[in-house]
C-alpha cells in the first residue's frame, strides 16, 4: 500500500523507508516546500505553517508521522522549547485535519510520541500505557502532540500513538553522541546512574511501526520500548563492554549543564522512566532485541 512518511530523512525515517519497500509498500515522502524532487514519490507540506496538499492524500493506505525538532541536541531556551512543541503539534494537527477531510482516508495514522509523556520518574515505578501523564515540559509536549491526532481518530481512522523510548542505532540518536567519548575510555554513568533508561533498538522501532500498520486491533498509546529497561549505570557499563573500553569514570555534570542548561540535564539525563511495552507484548509483537547487549551488538556490529 501507499504509505506517507513525514520526517523521512530523520534517524527513524531513514531506517523505515527501505523497510517499507522491503515489505512491499510504496513510501511517499512528505517534503517541505512546493518543489517535489524529481524521481521521488513525495507530497508537499509546510509543518511550520500547518499546511499540506490534502488532495495528494486521497487513497493512501497509511500515514506514519515522525517529524519534529530535536529534543536533546541544544539548550532549552524559551524559543527552543516553543519550537519543540510547535514542530510537533502544528504538523500533527495539519495532518489529522487533512486526513479527516478526505473522501477516502487511510485506514491507519501512526503518529510518533515519546515516553516523556509520563514525565520524569526518578523512582522505580513501572509505567504502562495506562499510567497517568507527568507535569513537566516534555510531558506537556507529548500530551499536546498526542491530542493533535484527535481529528483523525474522530473521523474513524485508526490512530496509533507510538511512545518511543531511547532509540539505539549506529547512525544517530544517543549512540551517535556517546560512541566517541566511550571509545576514548571517557564514558561513564551520569549522576547516580540509578535512573531508568527505556531503550529500544532501531530495528525494533521499525518493526513495531510496520506491525502497527497491519495490526488492525492495535490503537491508542503504545510504549515502544524493550521489555527490559536498564538503569543508566548498567547501560553505560554495557556500552563500555561493547566498545571494549572501561566505563568507570562518572560523566561530569558541570560541562553538560554549561552546554545544555540545567533544565535539559535534569529532565532528560538525570531522570528516566521505567516504561514497559505492555500493549505491544499483549498484542503478540515479537522483539528482535530483548537484551541491551544484543541491541548494542546489532547497532555496532
């Protein structure tokens, strides 16, 4: 079937596009601006303005929405936080409104979200899709992000809101930032190291997305995390083993706070979520990588 993908050039999107082709689907990229690249199946959209060529969406089989500004790559100024929020809500709302207006809408709308929905959890509480939302900035972003899909759901489209965990892959995400210091033997736990890290391999994110497209009874929020989250101290130890370097030196917090600001460090690096994939597991999804060592081996070869 024809599958529209936003954020197709991003970390997850770049892995999803070839997987869609391998599965027999025809991916169509949502591209910014009016000029669609020659030889590329694409439609034009402007997520900042909240507009999309709705006519080009007729007869799609599915939509996978991944677009959004990076959360942890720079300091959270007021302007940056507004961009993080609006890059998700405006584009999602525009898509949902356009899909709801179609005579022949797609059967399913898979829209990215994040385990940040649950807020910062320094403790050991288990978080499933039924757990309440948090009350910090990232939780607010995820709440608004998911709410923006409402028009599509109201039009009878099956909506899957994928609350992604920390995605592990060689070509981006957290590993892209950690590999150099860890290979130099400079990696180590952050803070106490007791905070939970709900990781997921890029292979399983892609597999779960494909699964969501075809699983007719899967809808609503879905935690896209591996069945065995780990604490930060165990994650850093595993990464050290994977690159054959010690990981005994704690990461100094002062440089991180100076670079990224205290709020980002506190809510992204020092707090976590012990999120479990209850909806995926109960629906029958089979993970390719259930242990962290296996996922790191797959990512790093």
